């Protein structure tokens, strides 16, 4: 089919479905979407609560637990140990399909009755990592989110194969990193961003194959550089010793950060972040091919409208948010990965042979499911009821036909037929609890205008014992009894604490105690990232006529080059 312009059901803006999009929808046998790409992304994020954690009671063993579900929510929540055990049978919650009711109402009823898992982890793979979420294969980790295969990592997000690091956003195959963004195959990276295959880097940006650099930008395969100027090994080591003596306090760190950011602005930036790509558009793409309008992905091929796929091995995917790891034919899903195939409209369906699964939540190593929750190693189920293969195919086809004739209609008049992700009403969370609020922040009133949920925050139960402003300025002055203190964040004024692993890490590198809570530190890193949006711009190199799509807005102060001009500058 030729391209077609449609009007989004949610934001009422026009969007274009291109010829290549129709080809994909035909391949996976779904109708074209009725929501624009941005609203589809936002909608998926509304079903994910990554970092808001609460205390509540396990519905089975009755122990006090940490969960993404507020105790205010009338849901049955099991701790990870109970949920992953054989103490309950998800098939016991199965029910007959009722052709007189919209299918999404029946899924909603199931989700209100079946036990939900407290945290979104691959629980059997965790070792001494109780306070993490949306993660797997973690050992000795604390407050890490959307990470896999990590060891001794603290306060970090969106990582894969990291060790002995703290306060990192995006990275892989690296170790001994601190307060940095996008570090890959590197070691000892501090206060830096966009670093690849490098070692011993401070306050630098966009370095590859470098060692021993401080305050640098756009270098390739350089060693012993200060502010982009070369030095001998002896000169560098003498100067770096003095420089390190100045970053043992927040004042010193802040001074260098400001100087580095001003210095970076003097040098041109490539129109997009990423490496080893072929025919891609978006930003923060690595090792990808034939990818369009995607952000923060790695190892992605022949795909479009994807985000946060950090584990690679993804092919033929549209509207796929978070995870990866050998996934193919994925459409309108969030939190799915690890060997999945032909998976549509799902939230947390993964592991092993998850194939031909639709409209399901938290189903693992399954095949041929439609509208299920909590199933493991099951086949041919609808609404958690088991069928023969023939019965399953017949009923699935009837449900899809009924969804077209008798769709779910929300209170704002949005129509939900087969081919759309779950309706907003089915989300477990208030808008302000979800990842949507991180990337599409709105007010409570605005959320209500759209007909979305909101959770009223409750005051902290913790008594502040010391303000961050009164913490020792240098780690050498910190005593072990700091672990007993409850600190007031210098920015949001909420409570936070230190852990013994954190103190050990900071002492190792002679770095000061953080004066902000984890959430405020993360927000500062996220603010350094470019938005997941593209503008049409022209290369700023004099005489160049190349044009491109970039996440650098036209009113920003950076000097933006096309890839050809940028490569001439840095190589």
C-alpha cells in the first residue's frame, strides 16, 4: 500500500504510515495503528514502573516485601520467591471467554484477580541483589534498574555486563566507572559520556580507543591528553596527580564539570550518537543496521520506532520498548526479550521459547497464548484457560473478529480494537509512577484531562538525621557510622542512606559522598541525554550542503556536523 496519513486517537495530530510500515504490518498480520508513534511509545511506558518502590505484605507468605505496587492498590501481590514457586497455579484463574463483553474488560478482570509479582526481575538469576528491579543475572547489586549481567553495581540504569561501577546510565562490557553516560568496553571512566574502548578517562566526551585523558572531546586512539593537548607520560602523570587532588570535593568536581561542558561546546558534534551503524536514524544507536526512528538501542536490524534495547540480537521489530537479547518479529511490546519470536502487544513475556504470544503479561517460556497472565511453560491458553491447538486457533480468530465488532471504548471515547496495545485503563500504575512520567512529564490535571490515573504521594516515614550540606566534604573524613544516618537530599529534600558497598567504592577512588539522592542524580544524567525526537537540520560546516535528521534541536548551542564532516574533524 502507498503511504497514508492518519489522525492519532490520543493527541489528535496527523501521522504518516509509510509503504514499508504497511509491509511490516502485513508480515505479522496486524492492522495499522490508530495512535501516532509518540503516543504509542508513551502508552507502553505507562505500563512500566521502574523505580517507584513501596513496602507492602506478600499475599501468600505474609512477609513484608518491597514492590512496585503501592499498598493502596487493591491487587494480589506475591514476593518474588512465592511468585516463582510452585505454591500456586496460574491456570486456576482461567475463565471462559464471554463474547458479550469487550475482550479488554475480560483481561482487566483477570489481572485484578491473579497474583502479580512484586518486582520485575528474573528472580532465579539474582544473588544478594534484593533491591533492584527490571533486572536479571545480578550479583551484589543495589538500586539498579533495567540491567542484566552485572556484578557489584550500584545506583545505575540500562546496563549490560558491567562490574564494580556506580551511578552509570547506559553502558556495557565495562568496569570501575562512576557518574558517566554511555560507556562501552571501557574501564575507569569518571564524569564522562559517550566513551568507547577507553581506559582512565576523566571529564571527557566522545572518545574512542583512548587512554589517560582528562577534559577531552572528540579524540580517537590518543594517550596522555589534557584538554585535547598531548603530553609526555611523565608530564601527564605529574599534572593528573594535581588534578585528582582537586576532585575530592563536590566543589572541585563541579568546577571541572562546568569547564568541561564549556570546552565541549567549542568542538563540533556528530548529528547523532552511536558507532558501527549502517543506514540508521534516531540517536544513541550502536551496532545496528536498517533501523529508523529508534533511540538508545544496540544490535538492532530491520526495525523502526524502538527504544531501550540494550542487549542486542533484535530483528524485524516495530514499536518495541526495553530489553532485547535475541528477539525477532516483535510488535507493540514492552519488557520482552531473550529468545522471543512473533510476540505482539505483550508486557514482560520472555525466556526460552516464547513464541506466538499476544496480549499477555508476565508469561515466561510459553507458546501460543492470547490474553494470559502469570503462565510459565504453557501452550495454547486464552484467559489462562487451556485449549487444544485446534480449539485455540478457532477461539483466537473469533476473539479477534469480536474485538473488531465490539471494541473496548474508554471514557474519552478512544476505541481499542485488535491491533492496539492494552488500553490505558488496564495499567497497574498511576501516570506519575511510570516511565512515561520520566520521558513525557505532565501535571496531575493534564493526566486527568487525558483520562489517566494518578497516585497521590504519601510523606516519608523516615526521620532525617543529617542534611546533605552537613556531610563531610571529603571521603577521608567519613566514619563508618555514616551508615546509620538518614540524609536529606540537597535538591529534593527527600531521605536517602548510604550502603557499605557505596562507601568502599568511594574510598577506593577518593571521591566525596553524594549530596543528592539516587533519583536526583539519575535525573541529572538523563538531562544530559538528547531527547527522543528528531529535527531536520543542515550540516553547520561551512560549505557543506548535507542535511539530516538529528535529536539536536535547532535552538541548541552545539556545533552540529554531518557524519562525513565530523569524521574529517576527528580522524
